[in-house]
C-alpha cells in the first residue's frame, strides 16, 4: 500500500502524518517547538530547531509504522505562514532567528510604510502590518551588520518556512515556494501572480534573495536528505491547505481553523476581490494554471489563550480541562475576556492594544474566567464572519471547522449559538496536513481529481444553535463594549 507523507510545520509544533487513499491519517508523530520572547510583543524561533524537528517527526512516523520510503508516494508540506527566515545561500545557516507571524517587532517599520498602504492593498490584497513577511525581512537586513549588501550580491536567501525546509531537505537544491505562501509576504502581486518590482524597490528588498514561485500542486524537487527518490509535490500555507482539506472548492464555502490563532477563509473564486472592511484577499491555491482566491480574517490569539491559561496562569493542567471547568458553571458570570496579547487582528488591525478582562465581581470564579476565555475565541471569530458577510454579501449557512480547539465541544456549541448557524466538524480534523496531502497526491495521480478527493471527505458531527436571538443581541453588545474599552486603554 502507498501513502502520502504530510508535514505540518506549525507555530507550536511540527507534525508528520501518513495518509492512505481514503484520506485517513494512519499515523501521527509530533514534536513541540519553543517560541522565544525577546521583548514585549516579539516572537521568534530557532530556524534550525524547526528543521531538526522536521527530520525527527518524519523518521519517527516511518520507524513506528515500520515502513520504508518505497511505500511513500510523495511528500506534501504545509506551514505556519509569514514566519520569516533569512539564511546564507552557501552554508544554509540562518543569519537571525526566524521571526514568527505573531511578532509585533516591526511596528516602527510598518508605520514608516503607511504612506504606501493603497499601493500594497491594490497589488497584494493585504494591509501594511507586522504580520506579513516584508517588514520582517527589512528588520533582519537592518539588524544584521552587512546583511543588505550581502543580499544585493545574492549571498542571502529569504523564505517562509516551506521554502526554508525544502532548501534544507533538498541539500540546498530547492529554492522555491508556492503561490499561497508568496501571497502572504506583502511582496507578491496577486493580479500578475509574480514578485512585484515596485514594492521591492519601495521596501529596498533585493529580488535576488527571493525564491521561485510555483503552483501549489506541483513537483518541487526531491527531499534528498531523507531519501533520494522522495518527491515533494504539494505545498501550501497552513490556512489555504486547511481550506483545501475541508473541500471548500466552491465559491462561498468557508472554514475556520482553531489553532494558535483563528483563521477564517472563504473561497471567493477566480477573481481577487478586495475587501473594504479590513479583511485580506489572498491566493488560496493554483492548480493546472487556474488560480483560486480567498477572503481571510485572522484572529491572532485563539488556542494560544488556552495555552496561556495552562502555562502562564496555571489555571488548568491540560487544554482538555478547559471544557470541564467551562461547563462547571451555568453561565459566564458576566465576564468578558479580550485576549489582545499581541494586538487585535481582523477587522480591527490594532497593534498597540493589549489584553483585558471585564465584568469581574466578588462572585467570579476560576470557572467563569476560563469560560470567558473560551468564549472570546468564538466572539473574535464572529467579528470576522460578520465582516466577510459585509464584503461578499453572502450570508453564512454553515461553517466548516478544524484545528486542535475543535476537540472542545463547549467552544463549538458556543460558536454555533452566537453565529446561529451550523458548525460542521469533519471526521479528520487534521485538515491542514490533509490539504497538503491532497495537493501532493493530485500532482502524482495518487488522487485522480477533485471528485476523487471529495469521496474521502466525511463529517463527524454538526453543532446547531441553541441560543435565542435576544441572548445573542445582549452578548454582541457587551462584547463590542469590551473590545472598544480594550482599544482605548493603551
């Protein structure tokens, strides 16, 4: 039997999954990745740790399954997007830590670039924000002595995590990325589907340090560090991969991923419609010369707030305990949490505000606090969905969900309640890696076409609203007041 090997390199962990032709994960291997916090709002990682974790999980997966590379059809890669690595082309060694997508350390650079906002939005579908890769590249080139000149000479490479891993796995032979990752750099023109010379000039980023951009389902090269014959045939940023893995192939179909952050994407078809309400237009994927676009809203702190409860506040021992405590009380006790630990993402894009708690009384318990934190994940998601509906005119009839936090039934039911829509949980919640597997398998013929893929997609559970409209109105008003107060207090 043949399998697809899917590598999912995320913010907090690196995972490897083996998928069979039915789209079922037959084995998983996982390794946590440490984040570094050099200063308030800064988030970095050791790029070599990320690469080593990749080798570890792939070897662990194959060893424990007792199979060899002859049983592997191909490798698909999906990755935390926007996270930026700059490395020496000759030695393959990074010149600075990877700057993670969450990091706010390039705010000053972005403020200087605000005058280019219309140009950036029209060309890239993005807004000027530390979230994206361009300002991170600029930071590294400014921070590391001599880096700008070395970049001009072609001695340095830039890549998002997919590109970095392919470069290392191929023994420096592959220097490529896919269109979905390129579209998150703030340097890629989503109309011409190419690196934009005007933006590169404005930001003083040498084009020679950028990778070749390829389609998402495509033969990129061989991962020779693992096996001489192991082909890399599918690459996509994690959220686009999840959209593909959720089978959102039709315009208007949407998914929300509950990971470290929350990422809501809607398939908007073949034209890159620009948002007028603070959302992002991004490339979803490109297959056989046909580009599909998506509208996206990003919540910076989703599942990370549960980690905060566990690791920093030590209110829970495991993430799973949050559901037990949340259901241990009849309501939230009037407590609202706005987890703006690194600012607020869509639709606010407020980099300067920080987290806040409202409604505390002498009767507030740990259970109320934990419940409010879980509620905040769903409430932030609703903000994004309401904005998407304004931009597209499409009223959401259902929402496909995935990611680690979907294991929390309380959170999923609350999400259905406040949205007044069906929340659809797939049988395989690892849709990010599944999307990468699908893209790779399409390229090799492991799956014949989209119809073949659809036969593998199964639903595990549907959550339906149990909340009255009156209750929703009250919650919406209080949440809006909490967000407004959080943004005022700076």
